[in-house]
C-alpha cells in the first residue's frame, strides 16, 4: 500500500463568482463580465504549436492563483477538522481560535466566511496528490514488469509500447493540418515533418496510457485516495427523476445564464441514459449583477412549484431566455395553463425571496464560483461540461453504491 507521505500538497487561488464555461464551449467565458473579472481558460486549438493536443481534441479549465498567503493562513487555522468536505460521520474537533471579551471564537465560527475557499483549496490539494499518485503507481507497475521480464525499468515502455506505435499515415497528417491550417499559415509540405513528429508523440502518449491501464487491471490496483466531497441539501419539490436514485445531481443554476441553458441537453441525456439510477435536483443561484432578470425568473419558477409544474416551467424558461421580464414570465405561465391570477399574485408577493437567497448562499458556501455548478453525490463539477465528464463521476458513484450494497 502506498502511503500519503509520498505526496506533496498544493494550495492555490479562488475565482470570483462568474458564469462558468465548460470544456465543450468555445465561446468567451461570460461576455457580460467586467474587464476586471478573473477567469482563465486553456484552449489547445488556440496554440498552433500544440498540435498533439489539437489532434486529441483536449481542452481544460484552470484557475489563477490568488491571495496565496491569506488562504494558506486560513487553511492552517481551520485544519482538516473544519473542512466542509470531511468524510461523512467523522467527528469534528472543536478548536479554539480566539477569545474576545470573554467569548470564545471556534474554528466552526469561521466556516460561513471561508469554507468555500477552503473547499477549493482541498480540491487543488487533491488534484496535485492525484497526479503524483498516478505517476507513482505507474512507476511501481513498470518496476514490477521490468523485474518479471528481466530488463531495466526504462526499457519496458520502449520495448512494449513505443516500438509498436505505427508512424502517422498521410491521411492523419492531412486531417491534423486541416484542423490547424489557419493558425499555421504555412504549406502542408513545408510543415509536414513537424506534424509527423508531434502526431507520433501524441500516439505514443496515448499508447502508454492504454498500457498503464492494462497493467493496472492485471495488478488489481485500488486507488484509496478520495476526492473531497461536500454535503449539499436539495428541495424534494424540485427533483427530476427517481427521488430514490442512488446518484443525485444537485445543480446550482441561473435561468438567464447561456451556459446553464446549453447544459440542459446534456442533463436530459444523462437522466435518460441512467433512468432510475440518477436524479437531478435544481437550486437557484441567480447572478444578479450580470443577469438582472434571473432573480424574478427564479421567483416565477417557485410560483410554478405551487401548481405542480416546476419542471415544465423550468424548461420553458431556458427555451425562452428572451422572455424573462414580468410579462414574459406571466405569458409562459399561461402557455402551461397555470392559474394566471394565482401565479401573478405569487410573483407580486416576493414571498420566495428568502428561499432563493438560502439557495444562493448554500451554493456559495459549498464552493460554487460560477453557473452552472453541480454536485454529483457531493463531487463538484463546474461549468457546461461534456457528457463524459459527468459520466465519469456517475460511473464511480454507481460502482461505489454497488460495492456498498454487496458488502451489506
């Protein structure tokens, strides 16, 4: 068993609340944001030299480091006992931090102010540890394979993988050139050798990953490092799918956010594919500063709950983001044959303002820094991600549920 001592933790920064852009969306992240907003996205297609990444169509989101020293101090003060991502059932140690006028301030008292940042730090720490662990596991597997074959460790990949990777075909090179033609601005024949080297490198890297995967399966590797989770409650009146499903996706969303609208198709596909095993719970997180109509749209959706038509109204709101003013909201209610007098009275009362704010604060405390934000059984997924990003987490949670049920 590999011990945690091998791994180095890392701390980083936090992003401000924003409209989150996923890996499969090439639009500029939240054009509504001011120039001072901090956001960053890595787009491999934007770099003409990163051709191997272009070939494999990889994109990623990353955060900028910010206020390292302050957050490090906060993290040190809180410790693992105060984290929102504690293992369920683990007792928290109540730690005294200060005494003011005879009144003690405990670590728990800081949570409303800092737990979102602390959770982000723990996610970054996990990411660093996870990558280091992958490298170490792969190294152990190579050493075992080298011993079995009676060859030096550095020769295993060379003989079993690299030597078997074929050279790129002319068709593959042409396809890669077409993808990057505008950025390259050079004739195919002139840049062909560079394309060949980079594409061969990409193929070798993919073959190595496949090889490591096969070695892990043969060796029965078990990864015990767990990603930090956060318990997020949800409203039973706004759940789509089987309420007893073993996997619950809690979504924090904004009816005026374009990325929230884009991800709707993905969510419906997931519910259809995992029917009975995955459910979706909706919570409000209106970005008032950049989406002025989001708050009233959230109120209107609550009024639709009263008449048992939340999800129908929810779908209409995302299909008609140009109708989120008062008249439009009432009109959409009429399209669903809701009692317009009751609906209009509800919308005028503002009686759900406090509940919407509760949703919003819950999302912020849980670490949501953009919309849409998701928690899949407590695992955070940010932005309009491609379907397979959700499926990886869902598959892991379904497997864990199966193992737990088998154990019992």
